[in-house]
C-alpha cells in the first residue's frame, strides 16, 4: 500500500464489493452484476460496485418523493445547517477522499485535494445561500394589491456526472439543490464509481446523525442505461447532466420531450489568445497548465492557442522547451506533472486525433506518443503534444479529451476573436494582454462568445463563486455560484388583494 490507498478506502468505508444503490443509509441488493473500477495510475482493481436495476431504481424514486414531502418543509436555514455539517464531514476526510479521487480518476494528488476543497467551499457557499433565496417584490398597478415572487423547491433533482470531476460536480449540484429544498439522486460516471460510494457514506452519516429520512440524497450506479432512467422519468423535474456534447444532446432531447428541465454542462474547446502585448511569462504558464494539467481532461483545458505573429516564434520555442521538462507518471507521486488518461479507450481517441489532424495538414511540434515500461503498466500514460494547425480542421473543431494543444497564428485581434469563437463549443476563453483596449474588446458583446472569459488567466479552473457553464454545444447551463440556484427552484408570482373591490388589471371593465 505504497500510497496509502488501502488505508484511505478503509477510512471512507469502501469495501471490495459495494452495493451501488442507496437511499441514504440503506444500501440495496440488485439483480445486476458488478462494475469493476480500475485505477489508470497502475491498472489495479480498486473495488467493485453492483449496478442499479429498474426495480431498485423505482424504490429510490419512491423514497425520494416521500423524503421531498418532508425535506421541503424544513426551513431553508435549517437545511443549510445540514449542508454545513456535510462540509465539516468532508474536511475530516479531505486527504483520504482527495487520494481516492486521484487514484481512481488519475489527476494529481494536489488536484484531488483541490477537488475536495471545492466541495467544502460549495458547502459554505450553500450555507450562506440558505438565508438568501431572495425573491423580488413588485408594485402592483391595482390599488390595495400587493405583488411579489417567491422561490419554491421543485422535487427530485437527477444528477448525471462525468468522470473527470468525479465528486465536485455532484456537490456543485446537490449542495445547492438541497438548501433549495430538493432531494437528489446521483448517477456518477461509471468510470469513477468508487469515489461516489465514498461520498454517499459521508453524506449518509450526517443525515443519520440528524435523524433525517431516507431518500434525501440517493445514489444509483451504472452506465448510460441508468442515466436514461433519469432522463426519461417524468417524476424528475430537473436533470442536471455533465459530460460530452453527444450525451447532452441525448439527455436534453429525452428531458425536453417530456417538457422537463435540463441543466447541461458539456464539452469545451477552449482557446487562449496571446497578444503582442502579453506578459509572456504569465501567458506561457497559463497555457502550459491549461493544456497539460489533468492530462488535458478538464472541460476547461486549453485546446487552442491563438498567438500574435510578432510573438509566435518566441511562444512556440518557450512552450516546446517547457514541454520537454514535463515529468509524466503516477499522479500520487508529487514530483510528476502529468498523470494518465482515464482508460485505454481515451488513449485510442488521443492517437486517432493526432493521426487525423496530421492528415489534415497539422505539423507536430512536440510529438505525442503512448508511454510504456516501468511505471506505465496501465497503458494510460501519453505524452502531451503540440501541433501547429488551422482552426477549421475537423479535429480542431472537436473536443479531444487529451493533452493535445493546437497552435495558430493571427494578425489582427478581431480576426483572433473570430477564430476563438469559430468552434461549436462555448465554455471557457482567455486573452493574455496588458492592453486595456484589447482586454475590453475581448470581454465586450463583440468579443468572446463563451460562458467564461478571462484576462491574464488561463482557461482552466474556475472559482465556485461565479456561475459556471457555457454556450452553444456546451449546453447553456450554469451551476455553482452567483444566482445559479434559481435553476433548482420554481418561481411563483403572488398577487394579494387587500382592498374592498376587485379591480381588473389593464383597467378592464366587466360590470353586470
Ligand atoms: P460522457 O458523456 O461519456 O459521460 C458523462 C455521464 O453521462 C456518465 O455518467 C454517463 O454514464 C452518462 N451518460 C452517457 N450517455 C448517456 C445517455 N444517453 N443518457 C443518460 N446518461 C448518459 O462524458 P465523460 O467522458 O465522463 O466526461 C468527459 C466530458 O465531460 C467532456 O466532454 C468534458 O468536457 C465534459 N465535462 C463538462 C463539464 C462542464 O461543466 N461543462 C465538466 C466536466 C466534464
């Protein structure tokens, strides 16, 4: 147990074989088989999880409906108190959960800890929010009338999450949904189900200690078929789904067909514009972390660099030299910069993308390859690569979830902004410049079309205080900070007549 994984699993309550269906504290047996989770770090089996079947799914939903009828009556600040305790419970196991996330997903231990910190932060944010679910009051046009709006909980929130943020995405959704008075059913990625089992144990303990009913926070495990249970189920008023655009289109259509609500957080194709007025030190560091951090497996990873022709050669040579110093290896070993991809299928997609972009005319500046030999036994380690390419190439228009960085040149900033926007996705974007006019143009209505636009910060990594999400094929959803909570509630407009008459709106007369 070189990295203390066995110990972490024991602390987190993970066993060799786990049920994957749980309504809080009650774990169910199903008629389905087990899913095995292997670590991309060393290829070893972490643990097994039993898949959710239709029958146990039904039990989860019925229990969720029952729990909702109670939970929604608890005053919001008291719901916030429960979420505060979840945050504290996460603080107690931060290192263990961070380690498990790192081992199961392949991100560095530092990033695993960062992911858990993000969960803690969102708990704190949600606690404050629990006293700030404000509605507006309006002035009625009728005498003796009062008009206002209030926000009510909506019911069961279905959460479908991706492998790359195996626990934070759940907390972004569920901690806010819970203070809003909803109950949650989470279907984590089938590529990282053990981290989800650990989270379920953490929240279940808090709910148990507060004598709260089963069904407030439930877990179901499986692949897309179990995700489809949620998207097709009219008893789930909101499905929040994070993952690929392909998945989002399917979920969005299924939920839309029943006129439910979906909150979609899908793929990105994020670019940094490096202007001739950039601080190149900051620009190179931002681009480097954005492109190779988490082995290019963040929805906000930097995929394209659009560089002004006057600094192009310098940026190119500094990046190539920085790539030469990257140390690739086990993510739990803190000396390594780059860990593995999630599985061998992801490695195949990485190789395929490089092949295709080269066939389209791309020129490899830093050659990509799969690593083998000692320390790379899992077969999931690849070399981050840089390719000179054109924005219109088919592969450049695609999100490849791997450390491939496309380099391109520009003359004029308007042209650069046009290139940055000329992809189907619209998640994160950045400009590196010390020139105020350039920065403001980039942030203006004629600038970046993305949900996130930064100046002198890379594309990757966002703070929880802002609303997170993107436009176009990124799905349009917003999660986490600002007023994202409104997506988890229904708005009700109330008009109260305290006069002795019944005047009609718009001055309409209806006398008999
Ligand atoms: P994925 O689309 O393969 O899977 C995501 C989740 O959707 C999984 O839980 C999966 O089981 C489920 N799913 C797949 N098909 C489904 C269907 N038809 N119905 C219901 N559920 C279905 O994505 P992934 O490989 O796990 O994650 C990588 C992708 O996620 C990338 O595209 C990345 O950009 C995106 N992502 C986006 C954000 C964001 O906030 N915008 C955050 C993280 C990841």
